[in-house]
């Protein structure tokens, strides 16, 4: 239960609504017998190692603990949020911070056992215990040379959408901030993809697969980074597919199309977008072997022929391949580079550097190492070249950990 945070950012503590000492006193319960006495919805702590005796409890963040300062030895978190236990008062970051995962329906308990906790903060995601926002920082370098791919709000700056572990959706316009565009429930989706316009209004849209039903939903982009009402575009069966990839227009009708790999056969299917926003009859564009590729990236036009292209990573080799778009299908693949196996995910960000070439962002997995950063959660930018492929990557941030999908 004692979880040291991997990363901590000094001097960025965000003071939330802190309760007063008086409220703390009101939350202090009389002597209790067991950890199970911690009520659902509360964070509780005890001065003993076995969760017995006098019990502290709270449903809100608390900046100073009064008589409970430096007293916590065992804790139970029956809220639905992470409890951040700060050695500093007022949720400071000079000392250690522990995060305790939510176990709202359980009676698990454990402890810092440190007699060092001086303030408690309840937050939606573990990242926030470390002083980070729930979303990662995203900076769009330059306006794209042309209105393009990767831009949800039409300002020619590449945007990112990210889902946090609490199931919220954030729009990152590229100035380091995040705007909440989905207040919850997105964890019901087990695939998220965007790129290109499916609804026919010229704005980028989001496609999501509902895990429990295998239904496919189109969330129409509003043009401001948020998504509007959803439209059912697949009535079921989509859990049989892998690597759902909103791609851009492959059929040549100006509407974005969807690619997906059939898990049972390794076939690659093209689902054409139509005038109604629904998907047309699917077309086989890859006869097999696509299960050997463990990342598909709808990249936009790398080859500069006006047709969207696909990048795909080969699982066994870590090689990245370019599959150039042809009208209605894909051409022969071209090797882009090796060593990509260490990356956890990819993000096509359009022309992020303003030179007319599409760029790629990768987020590292645990095996990553560079002179600047190492480990999982490093954002690495790869600038597109005039010819196919990318310049050497440059790591930009190590704050892309503990997320739940960026796309
Ligand atoms: Ca934008
Ligand atoms: Ca649209
Ligand atoms: Ca199309
Ligand atoms: Ca192309």
C-alpha cells in the first residue's frame, strides 16, 4: 500500500481547497477497533501500525493536521480518489509524497509507518500526487505550413487529446495548458482514435470503441477541441478488431476512412467514411500478417502525393515501415528506421515544426534511455524530413507517464 512516486516535481504544489484545522477536529473519530471501521468515502489513518485505536478520517484535502501531524502509521483509502500524503504541510514538495490508491469498496490498509505525514490531498489521478496536472504538457512549436492533420481547432497548431486514468478527456491546444472536454466515463472505451473529418463539416472527429458492447461511436469534433454528440457508426463486433486507426482519406472522396486489423486473421480492412458519417462496406486491403505489427499510425501525407500514408511498427524487429497510401489501398512498404520497439505509443502531430513535413511524437516505454531522460513516459519528437523518414529524435519531457491514452 505504500507507493513511492517515481517522479516528483519540486515547487509546483497546487493548493486545492484546503480544509481548516477545525474541520479536521470534527473529522476525528473516537476510539475504533479495526480498519473496517473506516467508512466508505473516507481516507482514514491511525497512530498504530495495525489500524487500531483512535482514527482520523476525512473526505476532503487537508493542509495541516494539527494533533495528527506526524502521527500517521497506518492508513486506509476508501475514497474514489488517490490520497497524496505529504511530509510537508500545505501539500508542499520539499519532503516525500506518498500516493495511496483508492480502494473504495475494500478494507485494505497499510501505512507510511513514518510518523512524517503533515498534509493530505485527494486527487483524481496518481500523477497529481506528484505535482503534475492530470494531463501532460504539450507545446506546439510552429504553425503548420498548411491547414492540416493533427489540428482540432483550426489554428494550424498541432493538438493532442489525452485520457487520464480517471476517465476524463483533455484537449491540449499546444500552449502547455489542458482543457477538460470530457468530464468522465471515457474509461468505458477501449480504443480511441482521431484524424480526419468523418462527419463532413471539415472538423476533425474522434472515434471510440465501447468495451462492453463492441460498439463504435463517432464523436463529432466541434472545431474548438471539444467533441459534440455521438453517433453510432458500428452496432457491434468491433472488439474482434485491433489497432483501430482513423487514417485520413484513402478512398479519394475527401472523407476520412478507418483502418482496423482483424484479430483472428491478421487481415487489414478499410472502412470508408461516407456522407452520413457512418462507415461504408469494408474492403480488404491487407490479406494477412498484420498481427505482426503492433502499432499502426495514421500519419498524414509523408510522401507528398496528397494521399494519407500509414506507418506501422513490426513487433518482432522494432522496425518502422511506411505504407504509402494509394487510392483505395496501400502500396509497397518502405523501411523508415529501426529501434522503435522501446516506444510505448506514437502520436502523429501533423506538421509541428512549420516546414511542411509531417512530424511524429513517440512516448517511451520502460527500456528507453537517453543522455537526458530514461525510462517510461518520455516524449520524444521526430521531425519529418523532406524525403521520407525522420531526423534523429529529441527528448522533450519526462512528464508523459501515468496517462491512459494520448491520441
Ligand atoms: Ca490546433
Ligand atoms: Ca467533422
Ligand atoms: Ca475516404
Ligand atoms: Ca502520401
